[in-house]
C-alpha cells in the first residue's frame, strides 16, 4: 500500500489515501470480490494463520478493497487504526461490545439515536453491563456520573435529531480520570467539520452510509482509534462475529470519499440558509442547528466544529398532524429515515428513528410530536426553499 507524503492535506487524502494498485496499474481503486485466498503451499497457509507472515486469509478477516478504505479513513482522521464494518450500528455495537464485559459500566449521553439507545440500555444490560445516562450538555452531570470508575463513555455530537453538543475535551478529561474510553459518534459532525480525536476522544464511529458514501447506495460503518483498541478487542469481535464490510460496498464508499468535502460543504451551506429562514417563520416553534446564533451551545459548536452540518431539525406549532401534513406536501424532498444523502430527505423522529425510545426519553431529548428532521441535499437551494414553503402552507393552511 502506497504511503502518502506527510504534507498531504485532508482533501488530497480523501482522494488518494490508501491507494493500493494491482500489477495492472489501474487509475481507479481495484475491486476484489473474493471470499478467500489461495496459498502456494501448506506451509504458507500455516504461517499465515500463525501470523508469522502478513497476508489476506479470508475476507471476513480482511480484503484488499476494504483495506484501502480503512487506510484512507485512517489517514483522513490521523488515527492509528481503522476497522470497517457492515453498518454504522455494527460499528457502535462491536466497539462497545469489544470494550465492555460483565460488571463494566457505560456512561452515555441521553440524546442518542434510537438503535444506539437500545444497544446501551437493553442489549448490553442483558449481558451484565451497567449503563448510566446523563444530559450530555450538563458537565456537572458528567462529573457526578464519572466520579466513580467507568469502562466507556459514549455520545453523539451533534446529537440526532435535536443537535445537542457535548464538550468533547471537557468530557474526555473527566472520562479519562475515571478510567473510561471515550467513544464519539461523529455522523452529524462529519469527517469534514468535526475531528473528535483532536479534542481528546479515543474512538470515533461512523455510519459511512451517511455523507461518506452519501449517495444512497451502500451501507457501511467505521471505527477509528488507537491500534491497541481498534486492532485488538474490537477487531477480534468483528472478525469472529462477522459484521464485515463487503468489498463492493467498500469500493463504492471509496469513490464516495472523493467528493466528500464538495458535497458536505454545499449541503451545509444550504442547510444553514434553510435553518435561518425557518427560524424566522412564526409557524415554527424552534429550530435546531449548531451554526444558528440562537443555538444554546453555539459558542461550543464554533470551538470544536468547522461547519454546522447538513441537517436542520425543527418543531412546528401543533403536533403530529401538522408535521405529517408538512412532510406529505413536499415534492422535492423525499420522506426517508436516512440522512447525509445527496438527495434531501425528511423524517418524523418520534414515529421512525426514535420510535423505540420510551416517551419520557424522547421528551428529555427534545423530540416532540411536531418535530421534523430535514437532511439537506444537493438540489438547487431555491427549489428547496419553495418546497419547504409548500410544506408549511399545507401544514397550517
């Protein structure tokens, strides 16, 4: 695998990092759709499985195309190691599962994506892992929860969907004093706008489906962090339980990375315009977007992010009926629970992505019946503005 010059910057690494050409010297990354590999002798196979030599042995363990994606992501983040997975949720689960055992404790922000909440609050609890939830914006709650030892700290920043921020540096300092590994879900932050490892976090997880592929084509996940952790217990769990990323999905995601910054910066610019206009509309009760001066953590967002992200979440006056009328009237924006896509997408979190959360947990996270999440894509901004206006007119008459 070619090692890039140390001086290369992020956008160059996103295009050229991890390149591993075959003997044909192809321009595009090669796709290796193979399950296994052959050996020149039984002795070579013995040496490979004994880890006396480094080579691919089975695509559940590793694959050349997947390895290129892992290396590109690793270089982009300045991480020691990267492990690709089949989905974002497999990245979350195998990270926490690789770190925690019976009797361990996870401290997590209360504002989590629905499936992440289920993993922490239900699945790992059944395995004897204790979980403590805090208001992610409240450093005093973090301090109290981390006044006793913990194994892992887990949070999203910004959170899905209400875009609460966690002070990565401050919480990481508290977590490390308690002996905990800090795991950050950076999907809303994106690799373009947020670098949690630079602020003290230990591990970053992604659904590469969002933004990194970002064109609605394939699923995937990634885990980035210290080689001792990512290349140790986390990789062991991935290899032996099987949530491996397919070579084809890795290849598509590699191609998506080439346009990552261009897409995300354009989407974020449109998102901020829409957020600003929604906030000025009297039919909208509240707008959540980190780059709005009205965001209660706007200063923190400016300190630990370089952009506000591609998602606008807002709560309409009224409730579910108004939210549904708004969504059903849209002609450009599709109704979908995905986000970070080139196509603009909207969803009603209370009945879709966060449906599994108990009502009290949804309310605590700021998710109301009138809350709508809008993932802003690459369409013409004026078409999106007209579509949002159409939805608001339909919602309120």
